C-alpha cells in the first residue's frame, strides 16, 4: 500500500528513466555540438568527427528501417488531398531551382545559397554548436522514429 | 562551403530566404485554421505521410548526411 497522493514506484521509476534519458540526450547533443564547433572545415578532425556521427546515425537508421519494415502497414498512411500539395511542392521547387542555379550557373555571388548564409552565421562558435546539435537531433529523430 | 557574403549579396539571399520562410510559415498557419475544408496539409502531416514510406525515409537520411558533410566538414 502507498499513502494517498503518492506515486506508485513503477510510475516514479518511469519518470526518473525519462528524465535521465532527456538529460543524457541533451548532454550528448551539447557535447557533440560543442566538439563540432571546435573544429574547422577542411581539416581531418572535422572529417573524423562529422563522419563518425554520420556513420552512427546511418547505422541506427538502417536498423530502424528493418524494424519499421516489419511493422509497416501501408493502409495506415495519412490520406492527403493531392491538389493541396501544389503550394508546398512549388516552394520546394523554387528552393531547389535557386540552389541549382547558384551551383551550376556561377551566380552564387548574386544569389547566395542557404549554405552560404549558414556559413556566415557559423562564424560564431555558439551558432555553429547550436546548428550541429540541431542537425544531430534531426538525424536521431529520423533514425529512431 | 566556402563563400563568405558581404553587403548587397547577403541582402539578396536574406530577402529570398525570408520570403521562403514567410511562405512556409503562412502555409503552416493556413493548415491549422479551423473550418476550412480545402486547407493545405501541415508540415507534420506531410512528414507523417511521406516518412512512412521507406524510399522517402531513405532520401531524408541521405539529405541529412549530405547536409552534415557540407556544413561541418566542407
């Protein structure tokens, strides 16, 4: 018996586990973000660190894909109105056209790409660390969902 | 990733990307407006719909890998 108002031990353990998981994930994101921000592009530490993170997440995604395949049910996919996708598709097409014209058209100095703007922001170490943490969080979400 | 932007070049890019962001935010807001039968899907609905398919999911992971390599290694 537990006193009135007290959480049962199982619920308390579950909460503790969730808090510990969130704290660990935050520490990993902050640590990796800071480490990546401490490296400079075109150097071997940047290659090794980024490559190591990418290999780990790609492996997790591959394992997740196998598990996902086992439980995948195509009939559960969300139905969307095809016509309503036109606007989203148009924005994506515009962004792709902008990036490709800058890449192949030699007009990058006139039409800067998204990565050029990000590069400017990443000159500040804190912004680069936050960007790297966000990038890792997105990759982990993709791999584990 | 080598270009470093200055002056008006930066303004052109900022204007374009601000418009893109504003459009995306507008679409998301339109998707959440109640009582509109023809409203566009939200970003979350698109993600749920397409990442359920292995090929789109693989493409998303490949894009993520490229983004990391491009932004932090090169």
